[in-house]
C-alpha cells in the first residue's frame, strides 16, 4: 500500500522532486567547499551595504564607481597605478567624502563643460611633451592603461568632470571667504609670541648610583607588576623558500628595449638630474624646467630592476602554485582525522614530500615571535613571515605565499605557544632596569622639589636667579620658547603660564624633571609683522579656508544616520 502510494506520487511529481534534490545537493556542495556556515550566510545577507547621504541612497555600486574615478584621476598623474586592481577599501572616509561633495555640487547646480574637461586633460604632465599637449601620449595612455581595465575615454572624461565639480564647489564654499586683517594680526601675535626662560634640568640618570638595589626590593617590585612581564606568544613550523635568484636566468633575456623605454617614460621622475646648489653667483631662470638623465645612461639599471621584478613574480607564481596544490592535498585531512595532532603531522608529511618533489627542502623555523627567532640556533626572519606564521590556526596550518626580503615563503604551522607570565628569574634583568629607572626618577623629582623651594625663597628676598643658581651649584640654560618649539608641550605650557620674574612649577619629563625661571615674554613688533606678515597672511588664509571646508564636509557627512552611529560607537 505504502509503496504503491509512493510510486504514484513520484510518477506525478517526480520532475519537481528531482529538481528540489538537485538544488539541495548543489547548495550543500558549494557550502562545503566555500567553508561558509548558514549563520555566516544570514549574517552577510542581513548586513546592509548601502548608506543614506544627502537624501540619496549610496549603494555598493556607487562606491565602486567613485573609487574607479579616483583611480583614473590618480593614474593620469602616475601611469604606474594599476587600474585593474580591485582590493580597495570601499568604505573609507575619503571615498564617502568624495561622494558627498559630488552630490552637494549637483544640488548647487554646478556643471562642467566639455571644453573645461578637455582643458584639464591637456594640462596633465603625463600627456605633455616640452610643455605642450602630446596626442600620442594621450592615445598610449588610453591603449595601455584604460583599455586593459575595460575603461574608455568617456570614463576618463566623467572622472575629470566629477573632479572639476568638486574643485568648483571648494572655490564656492571656502576660497571666496574674506578674513579680516585684525584677525590675521591677532593670530600672528598668538603664534609668534615668545617666553624667555632659564631652565634647570634634573636628569634621572645622574641619580642611578644612589639607588640601593636589594633582592627583596626587586622581588617586591616584580610582584606588584607581574602582569607587565609576559612572554611573547610564539609559533613554530616548517617552511620552503622560493628564491628569486633561481629564476633570474629564465627572465634575463626576456626584457625588451620597449619595456625598458616604457618603464623610463612612466618613472621619469626617478631619473631627474640634481639641481645645482644655490649660491650668490647662481642665476636660475624662472621658467627653467627639470632635466632628466638620458635613457642610455640609466637603461642598464632599469633592465636590472625589471629582471629583478620578473624573477620575483616568477618566484611568487611558483610559490602560489605550490601552496594551491598543497591546499588541495590537505583540505580534507582535518575532516578525516579525529586526532588533530595526527592530522597536523600528516599535513606536515605532505608538505615535506611536496617540497622534495619541487626540488626544495623544508626547514624548521624554531619558535618565532615578534619578528625575531626565540631560539638562538635559528636565523632571524622577516617580520612579515613571523606575523604570517603566528596568524595561522592549528586547524588550518598552511600559509599563503609570503613576500619577504629573501624571497617568497610558504610555511606550515606545527605548534603555537601562548603568552604567559614570566617567572622572577626570567624577568630579573628587565625588573632591575625598571626598578632603578623608577627610583631614579623619584630621586630626581624629589631633588627638583627641594631646589624649587629654596630658589623661590631666595627670589622672594630679591636675590637674582643667577646668584641663587651659583650658590646651589645648579647649571641652567637660556631658552627662547615659542609655540610649537623644540621643548616639550608641558615645558611650553609652564613657561607661558608662569609670570615674568617667577619660577614655574616642577615639570615632570620622561627622563626626570625641569624648572623654568621666566625672564620675559616679548610680543611681535609692528616691524616684524611687516617683514613676515604677508607670507603669514597667505598661510593663515589657506589654513582658515581649509578649516572652513573641513567643517562644511563634516556637515555633509552628518546627514548620514549610518555614519553618525559609527561615530558614536568610536
């Protein structure tokens, strides 16, 4: 009865049932090999990729288009930029800012004519020869840069049009702002006022000999700061090295003269002749143009650079192939083996055999942490390699190719060692250094406090500072402190906050303490402003307009609720 019922059901609905089974099997197959869980799938689906900005919905495609336009503008000035790359951040503040400014320009009705776009392109140095527009260079850029990235002249024109709209918007918002002369003079006075002071320095290093170091004191110091003395997490494994030097012979003859010439043209700025040193006898023309070393002079070095790059690319390709083949050979090991330790050992065996089959030798790394080998027997590795090894997981031990100074590495993780608190004996040397330093700082600052009391008492009785310093055997140096000068911020604040003829409070420094006796606070004179005021006014206006424009940009970004939430979280 039941079987006949099923037969009738499949006879009637067999096609649909087969289709459902096919979909389910295909879905599970894809999920298995992509290593994505259902939870991840729903998380990704629930995460919004769009934001609202100035009443518009900014989608992922909008951001991709804007980033593409940014890359085109950058590549016009530096043709070495690869327009085909896709690993760019789509949520960067700069990208969102560009979109906001573009929308604001549209709202203000700013339009850019085709003539303005053409004029902008003609002024780009990449498309010029001897200061004039060169159509051949323009066509070469379209052929060699735009077309391989599936872009056209229209895409470049629209990128330029968008940039010009933003430039015009900037002029409307900030460049036409009038800044009063009184405001500029006040800013000049505030930024160019000075404090004349005599500084006495108490350096901790001079008090180190007075620190008594005992075993009990060190142990007590260590116990009170145990959490500060930790071993670094470490990892060990095996690696193979793909040395670019082994691939040089395969590429040395492949570098053509055309490649050398093209590299020279796109990297001409690297071969600029040094300008003559300016002397009283040197006369430089106002319209003098930079000169470059001839191609014949630098062709050999360019060829060597291209050979090195090609050899490196071959080494990386070989490492990538090695890594991919290993992944295919080890991908199921951790699913087949219940014992994870045995699974790692099996993967390591596959790694060694693959190295032998590739005429390479797998070598042990030893314990590595913080870019330096922990074992003295193992050599030092690049920080990038050590970081990659430490970031591997025990259940996914195979690394991607890692570019380093010596070549391209592929590694497999054997084991990891977590961070732990050091014992007193392990940390003894560092504990002693920290203890002596802390006590020396305390002694220096205590001496500074005692001297400050004595100096203040003598000053109150009318004794000159120089006489007091001589009496107390204190050395001092005369300083002229200006805002943003080479003294510390704390010392600058103390100098400007202390009245003339008075001693400042103790200023703690990284290596002790200091005292400042303020002797004067001259303000800029009218003559000084006459000499430097014009240049300062230009700088101040630039800064002020930039500040106004930044505020304007912030107001545009504030229209996005999503960006506001992100700002609150930060």
